[in-house]
């Protein structure tokens, strides 16, 4: 079911608009060597190999595929020599597709430079890791970096429906029930290859169940050992249900829709488990989100928000842990990202809790929106520009570091809000110390004895 042209490609439409580099690359097949090399960066099953082959086939170029896992410098040089001869002798351009370029050593990547720079080959390299860290700078600067996104649920559904009907695919040999299609989309998690593999396994399971003897007789098999489909009569075709999919892929189906009730219910339970200091429940819901194909970046964002909202100053380290987990998730992706996400989840769930930070900022914003604010006190205003001091700006300001206590008696809020308290630390965790210190500070700044 691999697309034979760019027009058949499902998804990645942000890279396939008219005039885009990939469209230009697919149309330019005159062997002139002026085509721009590209590096395709994206998760597995998003179409990197498909795009490379479609470009080669559409443009009439010779397509050569190497895997960085098995190829060495000698293989690269052989391709370059053949490409140079084909270009000079026959006017045939070559597309070199290099899968998993991040596995190439620096020396191996250096071997690609002459061919890319001189236009002997058009390099289309694929990687699942950030090229900024895995591809040498000279090669990166000579190529366009194009980022592929996981396929949307709509893209996956269209791809599966095509495979069910297409003669190259299932050819309508089975009836795929709507709940089975939903399950396949859910299990794929944006990965086209996983979606098609699941469909193939489920269809094979349904067909095998059909030809198993039930009363001592078997239905006649087709040429390949499977029943001949009768597209005009659904009753004669086996059905693929959600249960068939679960059995075929040996994986329980999670009732989870990334844009519906289950998404919000599981996310809500995850958040409330964090807030409620139950690490076991929080890890459970984290696992459900990961297994259901939730975007790990969404999970990381929720962790950062709730580190600040529900832990806050009771343990300021919680936000740092959450941010580190988000950065790790961005760099390494799943499945490895499950580990830092789990670490941050457990840290936040077990940390002391305080909502004093969000209460403080929301209360202050409410006052500002309601017009409860006044002029900045003159002694706090900027006194650096000409004429400011004549207006009294900065006059009477007390520099806290000049006071042996490090804090001076001084009014900071506008007159209309003097005495207003926004931040009220709890007695939990680090805020216990902050509360004691802040009480002393406020007595000094307010001139209380």
C-alpha cells in the first residue's frame, strides 16, 4: 500500500503544498544535479521512506536505498561512483535514501559530503532523532530540514479505508466494523505502519477463523488459501470487530478517544491524583494516556502546570523536575520518554502541596481587572531619565542592601492597596520556612513593631 506518487500520500500536507521543496524535487528529474537534498525528521511510520520513494518514482530518478544500520563507507562510495557515471553518461539522476542517518558515524557522514555538494546524488535522509544533535553541521547546512508530524486520526482512517478496499491491500476480503476501525486508529498512535500492520493481522485472524472447521466441513479456499471475497454480499465475508483487533495484536483495547470524553476523564483523573498525592493512581493514569497514544508533550505540559499550581512554593524543585521531563520528552520521544514523565509524576504526587501561588496571582489579576489599582508610589518610580527627579521620582527610596537586615521599612503597593495580602504561604514543605520569614519581612516593611 505504499503510495506511488506524492498525490497518494496521506498526511504531511504541510510539506506537500504546491511549490514546496518536496513537490519541486519530485518534478525535477532532468539529471542536472540541482535538486536540493533534504533531511526528513519525524516519528516512525509517518512517511519518511514513502516520501523518498514517491519523489524518485515521480521524477524518474534512480532510487537507491541504504540503511545506516548495515551500510558502511564503502557502500556510500560505491553509490556515489555509480551516480556520477549515470549522470554523466546517461543523464540519469539518483536519489539516495539513507534511513536512520543518526546511526552513521561522523566519518560515514563525511563520506556523503562530496556527492551531496557536487550534486552527484540527491540525498533524502531520514531520522527519528533531532538532526541538530545527530547530523554533522556541514551536511545539515547543505540540506533542507523538514519535520514530519504523527498522522492525525483522520489521516489514519483514510489510509485504513483505502487499504481495506484497494486490490493491493485487503481487497474487501473482510468487513471491518466501525469499532474495529476506531480501535486500529487508536492503537496506531499516529503511525501508519502500525495501523496497516494491525489491519493485516486482524484481517488474517478473521479469515483464519472463517475457514476453521465448525461442523466437519470447510468452506472452499481461494488461490492463496483464503476464501474468495464476494464484495456484493457482506454476509459471506468475515467481520473484523474490535475484539478481533484486540486478539490479533495481543493488546487490550483502551477505551480512550484523544478528542472526546475519555481524554478529558483520564486527564482529569491524572491531575486530581497528582493533587491528591496518590502516586500509584497518577502512574496508572499516566500509563493509560501513554498506551492510548496521547501526545507526550501534552502530558509534559500538564505536569509543568500542576507543579506550579498544586505544589508551588511548598517545593519549588517540582517545577524544575517537570520542565526537565518536558525537555527530555522533546529530545528523546517515546518510548524512552515514559521514564522522565513517570519520574516527574511521582515527584509531583509525593511533594508537599500548596496552591498559594495560583491563589496569589489570580487574586492580583482579579483586582487589576476590577480597577483596584493606583499610581506607583513616587519613591519607586524610574528616576533615570532627565527631569524625573524634579518630579519627585525616586525621592525617599530606601535601598534594602543598606539596611543590616537586608530589608527596609518601605511602602511598595499603591496607596489604594496598602496592607493587601495576595500571597499567603501554607505550613507545608518549604512554605513553612517562607511563612515564618515572610511574617518578619512584612513587619519590617510595614513599620510594625
